[in-house]
């Protein structure tokens, strides 16, 4: 308690520091009226209220009380704890009559919400609710800062800063007096912690202390707010077809679990584009719904994307040109039905094939995208995947979209049982695929070709060779169901030989009703029996239902030989594999939708089936052999090398047969003795890795394909280099050798600064086909990214797309991103 004399005058205590707590009824009683005041303050945020029955703890060098003026004075390193408030000052004076507390000298006030106030002096009410502060600085838990010459706090939650400054940047440690990277200075700043917003009047944006922009008024969310209704940063857009546009989005924070964003963009050529997006989160997932639309004012601006005949007639109109009223509806969702099952979707429906790409609708503007609905499950030993898909090809050529299939549905199931039958491992695979396509897609081998890969009319002969036509997709319907079971085990003999027997069986049921009208060919010969003119050729019709199967028996033998030295370990491992099975059936009579790619290398040298999908089955008897060498040095260096070959021994060589997509030709497996494949990987302890893969002709060792790659990672960045050379494959439309080198990397060249870039160079055409450069800056309060990208069509040598992107982020204020299409060919 504070002692007083019999004359009622002021008494004091000095000397040792005074410690204690003061309850209601003492000279500091007003400081302890938390319970009554808190209930009378409904506007005060609950996170900064003092709790009921809060006691005030005081520590100071001296405490005096003047009973006539009812003033308590504490001096010398004063520390006050009141609920969750903590106050430190050199001197504190409390006037019981006015119920005001004045703290002076290196004042620091820590509030329950984590904010820290630093000031020369603070004049506040005894409940710490309202007050006046001079020469203050506030630091929030979100690492933001306010400063002002003076400030007034009213209603417990509204602080007005006169000549205020706000920033989310930390002060420079070496030069704290230096201006931060960015800050907002304003004639007045009002921080409303109840409404969770900050209002700026007469605001000036500064970078490194230099003013760069002025706004008479704007507002931003409270630093504690993650989402709040209001305008989002606008975006500027421009293109030759759209004109100039300004996109202004507004965000509605409906509730913690849902929100809506609406945006309007006015284009000087095409008019007003409206957008709306609704998002909602639920307990086990989320879903979104998005829509956009426009009535184009000038569709003729897209006429450059049309295809015209030599006489000027319109042969094919682009979707941008042919449609005036355009729009889209898109939706996404993902729900965890349990800890193992997930259901979701990503669906786009639009008025035409290219709307979302042309108008850069967020989330739906990719050239190639997949609309799908899916159900997936993941067990301890099984995987389940069921989905319906539509492949969208957003392009100015509507033919590409019509050639994409609808997959309704595709189903995959795999289960692995270990230690089951005869101690081995059993793997069960199920696949069902059903698809529909509106238009066929095919390519043919030119009888004569120009250097850019296009066909020309020869003096005699055909424009295309009908015997070498690739049907990449047929028009119509196709359904196939596949069930496969595989057993394998591994036995290590005392001699060190490792044997792995394998047995597998597979069965398919299929039905196909598909066709192609072929293509128009031209003959310019002089044979009277074959007059010059155009001819329809290559038409096919597949109308069949039935079954097919395959049984496989295989044995793989490995003999790893270990060599250990004082500082290294070496493993030399010969590998041989024998596969016995009957011939593949129905080759060339069934569609091939999912097995159209085949790259023969060491990765699939010992695969039972080297086809990439289910529509083809490898048949016949074959042996694969190879040699692997691996070395590991104590110094951290490593080497891994493989070389091998495949032999077709008996039966029908599946890779030498002609199916509808001509897969297998020029793969290196079409001859009885395959090409040689080899790979080499070299690792170092300094972050450098180098590797190569090659395929060499089985007779003259000529390189058929070469891939060389290297990467280097170090403390300040990384670099990658890739070189690929593929020998001519006329059947696939590649008349000449193809070779390309690609380089990419990133470098942190200064604190917070990173530069990155990538180059793709087509060696045969002597052309840069890809150029990407950029520089970025990021620290605790600011980010900046500027990048440039340009891609080139390797055949026409024209620019496909040239973009300049600019992204600016001011933490707690806004993020601004802008991309400019500098030029494109509209593909």
C-alpha cells in the first residue's frame, strides 16, 4: 500500500525498488476497474480487452501520492502489468480525478494483440482504451510499422495518426535513420481495428525515400487481415485484336469460408468483358464457380487468324472471328471423402474453342487443358482411379479441338500382394477406356518434302504415300477393357547369381466403330492409265468387337560382382532376360490411342512390354541383355553406366508390324537385332552432375539418338544444359536430322536479387526457338519480378508468342501483376 502522512499531504517511498500489486480502493484503484469497463466496451476487440478482475502490478524506483490532487507518481524505470498490457517508462503520473495516465521517457506499451507502441510520451485513460501519443512508433506482430508525430486513439480501437508513415519493411540495421525500401506517408492515417482496415488521406508512395505516386485517398486491410472486401489491384492489357484494356476486380469476403470476385475489363476494340468467380471451402474440401462473357464489337480484328483460299474465299474461320457473343463457365472442386478417397472435378464449358485463351480468363487460359471429373483412392497396397475427361485445345484453328477425344470413362486399378502365391509378389492391373472423337486426325509421309518439313507437288508420283499414313485418331467410338496379372519372385543363389522368374497373363475385351475419310492426294504423272488429278485415298473403317490375350513367361538373371578398395566400391553386374510368349494379334486392325510413343533406351531395356499404353501388346520371344557398372568413391564421386541390346528370337516382331499409328518404326526395335542403347551418369560432391543416353545403329554404330545433360547446383544458384539429337525419321514426318540444345539457370547475384534465363537453340535451322530472361527481387516486405519470353515455330521460323511480364508485391498493401503480349502468330 502507499503510505500517507497525518496531514494528508503527499508521501513517498524511495530507495530500493517498490514492487507490489494494487487492488480496487487503493490510490491506484481506477487502474483496476477492468471488469466494469470491459463490459461497457462492446466496440473494443476482444483480443485487446483486459480480463475481468485484472490486477495492476507496479514496479518502480519511487512512488508518491498527493491526496489533495489525487495524483500518483511513479518514477525511475517504471514497469506496469495490467492484464495483458505491459507498460515501461521512466515516469508515470496518474490523475485519479481525470482518470488519465501519463507516461513519459522511452515509453513502450505492449498490447494484448501483440502490437508494441514506442513513444516519447503517452496520455491514455486508466483502462488503456483511449489516449494521445506523441512521437510514436508502432510495431505489429505481422512485422509492420506505423510512425507519426502524434496520434489519438478513440473508442478503444480507432487510432488516428497525424503526418503518419506506414511500412512493412524493417529498418536498415547499419543505418536505421535511412528510409525503408518502401513506405506510405500520409497527411492522416486512420487505423480501425474493429473494421480491420487502414484508411490513408493524402497518401504518397515512396521508394528509398523518393516519392513515386500520390493518391488523395485509398485503404488497405488491417495487417492481421488475410482477406477483406475491397478493390484488388487493376491490371492493364493490350493486344492488336483486343486493343487496350483495364481490368478492375472487386473482392467480396462473404464469410470465412466463402468469397466472390467480380471483375470488369473494357477493351477499346472489343468492348466490356465481365467476370465473376465464387469460391467456397467446406469441412472436407472446396469448390469454385467461374463465369465470363463479352459481346465483341469488332470481330473483324481477328480476321488475320482465318484461312483463305488463293482466290480470297474463306476456307476456315477462327473462333475469335466467327463469334460475337462469347463466354465461358468453369468450375473446380476437390473433396476428401475419407483419408483414402478423393472426389473432384475441373470442367470448362465455353461458347467456342478459344474464348478463355483469347481473353486470358484466370485458371482456364491454357492452350492445352483437360476438363475432368475424377474419383481416386489410395490403399496400403492398391491404387484406384476413375475419371471422365475432355481434352481442350484452345486455338484459332477449330480443327484441333474437334480432333480431341472425349474419354467416358477411363478406369485404372492396381493392387500388389506381397508374400502371397509361392512366396512371390502378385500385381493385378485393370484398365477400362471408352472414348469418342468427332473428327479423325492423320498425317502422311511426303513423297517429296521441302526443307521446312512441308509437302510439295512432285513432278510425278503422289503427294503423300498412302502406305505410310499415321492415323493418330479415328472418328467414332472405341471401348477396351484390360485385366492383367503378373507374378514374380527373386532368388539369390550361394554363387551370387540372382534369378527372378516372372509369369504374366493378360486379357482384353474391345469394341470399335471408328473410321477415317483419309486424305486428298494428287498425281501429276503422265501414265495414261493414271490421269493427273486429285484422288481420295487412305480411307479406313474399323467396325469390330472381340477379345485378345497374351501369356508371358520370363526369367531374369543378374550376377552382381562387388569390388571394394580402401576408398571406393565398384559393382559390375551382367544382366540377361529371356521372355517367351505367343505373337501379338489384331495388329493394324484395332485403334491405337494410348501407345503412340516409343523411345527405346536403357530405362525400358528390361521392361516386359516396351509399348507405352494398353492398345498394343508386345509379342514373340525376345531376349534382353546388358551390363551395368556402378562406382562410389569415399570422396563423394559416383558413376553409373549401362549398355545393352535386345534380340527378337522367334515369332512375330511386334515393333516391325504396321499398326494404324505406325508405332515401332525407327524405334530401334524393328529389326531382329535391336540398336544398342547406353547410358552414363556421373555425380560429384560439388553439385555437378553429367549424364548421357545414346542409341546406336546395330550395324554401323551410327548415332540414332543422343541425349546429353548436365546440371550444377551451388550456393548462389544452379545451371542446366541439355543437348538432344535425333536422326531423321521420315515415317514420322521428320525428313532431316533434328538437334537442339537447351540451357537454363538461375543466379543470386546480390542479397535478395536473382536472375534467371533459358535458351533453346535449333541447330539444324540455326534458330533460337526459346528465349526466356528475368530478374527478381524479394525481401520481407517487397517483391519484384520482370521476365521476357519468346518462343519460335521451328518450321515457319515465326514467333509463336512473345510476352513481357511484370509483377510487383508490397506486403500487406497489394500485389500487382501485368503481362503484355508483344507479338504472336495466333496459333
